[in-house]
C-alpha cells in the first residue's frame, strides 16, 4: 500500500473480505518452485496477509516485509511471521543486496512508471531469483468505472481523482521476457459477496481499496451522496439474489519472472 496522498490504510476495513483477497496470492505462490539462497521480500506486505504462507513455503529464507502504511506494518508485526519489517515507498524501494524472491500482492497497481520500477526490482534479484506479482485488472468493470462516473456527475468542477492502473499483459511480456523465463495469466474470480445492511456488497468490497481516492477527499455529506449514487449503480450492474448476496466477478493479472541464472 503506497499512496502518500490518501490517509493511512485501515486494516479492519481491508480485512472485511479477507478470504476473497487471500486466494489470489495463494494461487500465485503455488506456481513458484525452488529459490536460490537469499532473502524473500513481501513488497507491499500490508497487514501481513501472505506472510505466514511465505514463511511456511520457504522456511530457510529470511522474510522481509516492505510497506508504506504504519497501520498495516503494525498489524503485520503482530503476525510474527517476518524477520524484519521496513517502512518504505515501494515505488522507490530497492534491496541493499540481491534477494531470492520479490513477491508483490495487490500493491504495484498503486504506483506509476511500471517499466522503471519493474526493471529496478529485476536488478535486485539474484541469478535464478524470482519476481512474482499479482494485481487487480478490474478498472474496466462497472465496480471500478462507476466510482469515476458518479464522482464526475456529482462534482463536475472537481478534478477526477487518479486511480490505480496497470499495463496490458503483452506490455509486461515485452518488458520482462528478455530478462528470463516470463509467465503471465489472468483469472476471473467469481465471488459471492454476503448481503449487508450497510450498503451494496460491491461498494463495501471496493471502498477500502480502489475507492479511497474518491472518498478520502470529501466531507461527510459529499461522501454520503457519492456512496448513495454508487450503490444505485451497483444495484443495476450487480443485482442481488433473493438472499441479498451478490455474485461479483473480479479479474486479476498475474506474472512471474525467473531471471537468467
């Protein structure tokens, strides 16, 4: 989690859908094999959601968590899964010495200049080291588009907040393939979100992550107006079942790079 311009991340609201957020990094981790000697870095570690899984998978490696959120790092420290935790801007961070694995779960979409950042990360890997990345690829879906649409409609004189963005899969292939064995894929996760009296389930899912730039700069009344407008759009885009639950399709992009030995 890396945005200085928005207020610190809230581990409680982020953890509301912990189960849904946990499966993609586990799917990524299960694709990885043996590593060379060296540290493992959980880049954008957040509250330490994948720390235990990384530590169990590679028990002979030191595990370093890197994040820019004090609240998230405090939560990650409570897990006791990390050898060390570092507060740093992941857009600028680089290891002091080459590492065996840089694992980044749902974090790099928050930063720009992916070409520069990724090549710097690759330069920080040992021979046969691995870069493993998972990011949401959901910006074209109603769940994400409608935050921008509703904000622009309600507040036409205000600048539209910047939103997370990523490159096309082929762009990552073109960028990283010369450095080693590159693999990329996308997965659509069909998530059944539980009914809630607090609002539309898709809004509850997105408001702690993608929607933060839209909500954090508004006062209480404007926040409520935006939330009401967005909830109305979600009722059409993602209608509830008879039991109030909602099927929410969420696309994620994955890639791994094993650098030349």
